[in-house]
């Protein structure tokens, strides 16, 4: 069986190697443990076995282990400008054998490996068995759930590197058109913070479990995120109106909401 207490104790020692006073590091530490808790909640809601609930929680803890070294080496969390943090996490856990510090039983290695390396990909790789696929879906949902939550509570300095970001450009046409047509983002086309903003909204279309989506709705994350910032570009405001309308329609249709969810202006 998995020893979560041992894993948590090791992890707390591991992250002491990084500057927890750095707001970007502190953000990721908090995100990791919240994501673990959210993964546990999703697995519990799915009525999984105790073993799989513990495994989901452990994967939640491990999914961003590559972030700390990424920031240390490159001073950025931008994978496109540095390194894929999921792949780096797998290297740290398995090639560097860090996982052996807190798990003696190797039967979980493949599932953990697959979940960590797939958590930040555009799509989950094909060819997985039912249990492997399930844990990949759980961590991807838990991660997106907490990413949206983080946007509502964290300081702008930690998120954007500036205290009062003003969104003053329109969303890149290729990004906006792709979102409106498919709900998906071509990350290679991202140019500015306005494009990054809409990637958060696009997470809604990649949620696997209704339970996750229901919690995002109950937290009113989308409205809270939009109302957090200033928008000085009229075309951007119109783009966001359309983008939010698409997201809310998707949520209402999927969850069959009797009261239509909308943007609280």
C-alpha cells in the first residue's frame, strides 16, 4: 500500500531545496498540495477504492515536481521558453530515482509516470488501459480546477509579475478563432497576456468529470477571474463577451442548469 504520510514528509523536505520566500515557488507549493486534495475529492466522488484514492492524491502531489527545478534553471514556468515540466518531473522521479525515497513498491511506477507526463499535454496519449487513463483524467481535472482557483486568490505579482496588469490588446486572431470554433488553444500561437488569459477559459472545455465542473461553477471562478482585471481595449471586451458566452453555454448545456449561468457584470 501507498504510504502518503511518508510521501508528504519527504516532499516537504524536498522543497526546502528551493526558496519558499519566492512568491512563484510559494504559489507552486500551495498549488501542489491543493491539487492533491482535489484529486482525492474527485477519486472519492467516483467511488474508487481506497488504494486508488490514495494513488490519485499522491499523483496530485507529484504532478508538478518538475516546476521547482524548472524555475531554478530557467527562471520561468513557461514551458515553451524553457522545458516541458511534465517530462522534467518524470525524469526527476524515475531517472533520478527520487520516487524511491518514499515508495518501496514499484507496482505504481507506470501509472504515476503516465499521469505526470500526460497532465500538461494537449491530449492524453493513446494505448492506456482503463486504470491508467482514469488517473490521467483525474490529475488533469484536479490541476485545471486548482489553476482556475489560483487565478481568483493569488497576487498579480505572483501570476503576472506585475501588480496591476491592464489588458490593452485584443486576443491574437488565431487564438480567438480556434477557441470560438473548438474551445481549444494552439499554444504555439500565444503572444501576449490576453492570449494567456483566454487559455484559462479554455480549460472549461477540457474537464472530464461533471463533479469537477460543478465545483468550478460553485466557486464562480470564471466571473471572479474576469472581474479581477482592467480591460482598456473595446475589441478585447467584445471578444471576451463572446468567449464567456461560449463557455457558459457549454457549462449550462452539459450540466443542464435550470438557472442560466452568465457573466455577472
